[in-house]
C-alpha cells in the first residue's frame, strides 16, 4: 500500500487511485489462496495459483486523485514530497514580492537580524495548541516551503484574528518577527497571516481579520469541573471575545456555567479536538 501511495508502482501504468481501489481485494485473494495450501507444503504450483488469483481481479478505470492528494500521500509515507511540492502552484505568483524563502532564513551565512520583520509563504504542516501559565492559548506551527521548514509561534491575539487561516494543510503568507537565538533554530513570532491566493492578488493590502462566521449558542459538555480540562476550555473560550452565549455543562454534577464568546471557527475546531465532536454543539 505504501509503495502505491509514494508512487513506486507508477511504473505499471495505472493511476494510484486505481491501484489503491483494488489493493485490498488482491491481498484478500492471495490470503484466501494461501489458506488452501497446508503449511510447509506450498510449492511452485501453489505460488502460481496465488499470482493467478490476484491477476483475475480487474483493475477499475478511475480518474487520478488531485495533485494535492497525491503529494499528501507521498509526504505521509516517505516524509518528503517526491513528484512535486504544494508550493509549485504559488511560486510564480509570489515573484516580485517581498516574501522570502524559508531556506534563506535558515542559512547560517545569511545576515538577518534578531527581531527583523519578515514575510514567508508556505504550507502549514502541523499545528499544536498550548495553554500558557496565565490561561491564554498559543500555537506552535511548522510551516514548510520548497526550501525548508520553520517553527512559528502564534499568540492568542493573533489566533483570535487570523486563526481561521492557520490550519493544517493551509497555504499561507505569514508576517512576523524573526527570533534568532544561539541555543535554538530560527523562529518567527507571527503578527498576521493571510491565504497565499489572497496575498498574490493584493500583496500590498493589509489582511482582513477572519470574522466570526457563526451565530447562536455554543453548548459544551465536560466530564466535570475538576482536573485540567475545564481550565483549558475556559482559556480557549476567553481567547475569542464576542457576544454569543456559551453554556458549559458538567456531566458529573449536572451543573451549568455560562459565558460569552465570538464563535470563530478556530475556537470551535480546538474545542472539538479537546472535548470530542459530539460534545461541542452550536444551536
């Protein structure tokens, strides 16, 4: 399966979508054929029978997956992109802008200054939320272009405005402060973010903050008030100010608490990760 996903089976002339669609059936046919042979008694004819059983399964004619899907499977199986890079679609439109390549920021011989404001474009490869000591929320992101990958930090004020753009797989332009320390790799502390497609069309326009798209009352179901879960939920809710109602229900006691927040998609996404899809409902 991984050979198919990374493209190693492309030499057979079939789309990866076609081979993945029939892979399980072929493996099942081989397994069923092997069961007919006693352990230790499989000879040449048994091996031929296995191959014949798999060969009798027709390979369907399917459209190939989209390029982003193919690249994602390559990254999943090999840890690198092989047949291209997601940034290939954007590099031409980013010419003649002040966007820098990540590889240049990682170059030890490049003369960048600590706290210098820079802009880079890339794909968000990973995003991890963390609750700070003062119960606010921040995010650690890894953003990658075709020259390298870099860790970036986004604090609660940035997440509340631009968090809708900062999600895994998103193609973004981020602007922020370059952090250069002797004891760690360069980082960017994000000030603002916007989709690459939007930036390419209007590179000089300030990005518009992501407006809260939802209206209604948010209902959250928690196991109880004790433990670390409730403070994390409160921190996430407090990070997105707004006028929509929030009801927190505690399953152990049946108690309820109220709050208000702006029902932005980044907040809902993080709450669903924390509590589970069925415990976060907007009505």
